[in-house]
C-alpha cells in the first residue's frame, strides 16, 4: 500500500532529482518506502555515502572494550566545555550561536529534514523484537517515539515547534540539508543489509554534543521553547540513557562466530555517517540575513505581483512591475531604503514597510509568516538590535510571541488521566476514534502476541508513528514488548 506523505507539503515543484538527489530521495522514502525502485535507490545511496564516509577520521577506540572509558572521557570533555561556555556568558560574552531570533529560526528550519525523521535509523531493528541482542536498541527507538505519548514523541514535538514559529516551509532547502534525513530513512529500510552500520550510526548520534546544550540555552534566551532539545539532553545521558544503551547494543550484537574485526570496521563506518551533509554548526554558520530576506521576498513576488494598486510608484515603476521580475527584488529593496520606507539599523517601528506587514490592521497582514516577519524585523533592526540589552530567558519585547510556549501547555500525568490505549466496549465512537476501534478489532482477531506485534510494526514506521494511529500502535507495542 502506498502511503501519503505525512510531513507538511509545499506545492512548489521539487528540483529535478539530478540537481537535488538527496532531497528527491528523502521525499520518495516518505511517500513510497515500500516501492522496489525507491528501496534500491536508498541502498545505492547508502553504499555511496559509506564509501564517502570511509575517508573521514573516527575517534572510536580501536578495541570496543575501551568504549566505556571513551564515553566517560567524551562526557567529561563536553561537560567541561559547556561549563566554560556558561562562565563566558556570566562574564558578559554574547551568544555563541544565535545573533538574533531570526538566526535561531533559520537553524530550526535548516535542520528540520533531520529532526522530522528522528530515530528512523533504528526502525528496521523492530523486525528482531524477539531477539535479546537488540532489546536495548529497540527500547531506544520506542523512547524516540515517546512510547506512544505525543508529548514525548520527538517528531510530534518538532512539528509543533516548527508550527509555533512559522517555520513549516522547509521542503525546498538545499540538498545538503536532506543528507542526514535520507541516511536515517535508508537505514530504516535496509537494516538487514546494514545492521553493523545502523549500530555504528546510533552510537554516534546518541552521544551528547556540545551544540545541543548551547542551543537549548540560547533558544531559551530568545523566547523559543527548548523542550525538544532539553529532552534529548536527558534521554541521551551517559549513565542510563541512549548513549549508554548505544554501547550496550553494540556489545550485545557483537558476533560470537565470524569476523569480528570486519563487524567493528563496519560499525566505525556507520559511526562516520554522522559527519556527512549539513550539520548543526554548518546550518548556524550559513545564516546570511540579507540573503534570507531576499529569498522570502522573491517567493512572495510570484503571488503578489498582481494584487497591488498602481497609485504607489517607486522610481517610476509600480509595485506590481517591481514584483513581476524577481531578479529586480534587490534593487527594489535598495529603492525602499533610499526612499526611507526601510530604515536599516533602527527600531523597525520607524520603517513604513514594517508597519505595512505587522499588526492585524496592517495592509499586508497575513502575507508573511511569523518566521518571515521575525527575519525581516531583525534584518531591518541590524545594529540597533545588537545594541539592545535582552532580558535573559525572555523574548525581545519588540516582537514577543503572543502565544504561550507549547512546553508550558504540556499536560502532566496528574492533570488528566491518560485515555485507555484502546476504545472501551460500548463507548460511543466518533469519526476521530474510528482508527482506534478498527485497530482494536484487528488485534483481537489475532491469536498470539507475536502476530499482534507483527501487525503493529508498519504503524511504527518513520512516516507513521507520529500519527494518531501510530501513537496508539506504539503504546500497544511498547506494552507487549516490555
């Protein structure tokens, strides 16, 4: 059965596969992961990336017996670096990563293709749920899925985070931004063929990185809910979290018969896959506010070139005429600045253009998303923004978010009891509950625990686990597995 895409869809035509092979394969794996041609492309892609990764350095110890000490040393190193960062900030140093809120939103959008398939690389191991060698790795996957609780499912959380900040338009990012997501989805489809690489990739991905700690700290300062990131700080801990389970999973799967050296070589190459494609730091470092503003305005030009009246002219041209030629957008922006419609490096409230796009009574209300407004705001503000003294932990008052962060709306277990995993007999079933009822009926007809778990497996796939049916299936599967 072909699945419909479960991620937000942009109607902009996707660049041809030759120009953007990673992006094209990413969406193909979301749309039709069972298609034989797509699966073959995914296997070829993995082999090519593994060849590429083999030339990269690897800091894993040569003997897996040293992995425990390696983990402790890594944790101590990251802890020391983070404490040094905190000391710098307390001494008055500026944020290390994000120069503005727009910069932080650029980061959230730029890593979306990876975060929206979080945990996918482990999905293929679920087929071995009855093999004790993979218990810790399967537990890790179920925890990535929040064990079926939407407030802990990593993909659900990131989708909400993107929506809360108006960053849903990530589908046309550069090809490099999709590499990590494709690697994860391809590993999900070919775990039987790339099992050591899956284990190695997991070992690298689940180590606590410094950028996760710093990102969480600085997002909080900018008024952006950091819960998705702080959740990873806790679940990836080196004591009993995913970092420790990654090593346990490797040692449990270690071959007792056969070429253990070759197995570890493949693990190390899977580990190196984490270093391919766009990274957190490269996305952060690639932020050019003026270039991003031009991108947004060029995108709007296509739909806005016919809707403006002719009475307002700039250098003899109407707004429609300016917008009809996207390559003229930079010159149009220069004209607006020269005519003082945009006053750079001042409070954006002083710019007539800003007044046109913000506020419910603004002539262009609704044209720009929250993310796009923030980008334009921070670009106009420029040096003026840097001169402001932000209140730590609060958004800047000039463009504070009106809504309550979704982390503060998360329900605790004491506020309301969780709904039963299955619909109760005799209970009225609304259209929203039909899938739950159907799944219950299907499971009751299966004679064994094994049959029920096999039936649930497709709903735990990377493309489906964050849906209502997938969350329910995850809760049931977790109960049967533990």
